[in-house]
C-alpha cells in the first residue's frame, strides 16, 4: 500500500511538473512571437513598400513565425491575454526600434505611455493562471 502511494504521488508530481514546464514554455514562445512582431514591423518599414526584396522576405518570414508561435502559445495561455501581451510586446518593441533607429521623439508623454503599456503587459502576466 505504501509503495502504491509513493508511485501515485510520484506520477502526480511528474504530471504536475510536465504541465508547469509546458505553461512556462508557452510564455517563452509568446515572448518570442512578440519579438518577431517587432521584426515584421521593422522589416515592413525597411521594405520600402515591398520594393526591397531582402526586407520584404524578412517581413514574410517574421510575420509567419510570429503567427505560428502565437498560435502555439494560445494552446495553454488564454487567447485574450496572449493576444494583448503579443501586441503589447510588438508595440513597445516597435516604439523602441523607432526611437533608436529612426530618431523618433522621446517626449515625456510618449515615454510615460510606453511604460504604462509595459506595466499592463506585466499585470496581465501576473494575473493569468
């Protein structure tokens, strides 16, 4: 009887750990999907209305990768939460790229709202099951 309880608790522990690892991996996948969103918006700008073949190909690779990874992530992360975080990462990342590569403005209000968006992304992660 005691051996049965040990085997039940060990298999339960393994199942729980496997589920936890899967959820953590999907959060990592979601972050990578968001980074690919930054990639496709950057490539879109650099493609010059799809007249530059190299950047146009980069755009299609990034957008395809981003959507595939987003689809993988929503298997365990609630769809609304995943979509909000994915677009948030893309928005914040694109603003940062714009500031550093294209000298876009960094006035107080713009930076404040970017930090508020980051706070919302973190908040969604914290309250998600």
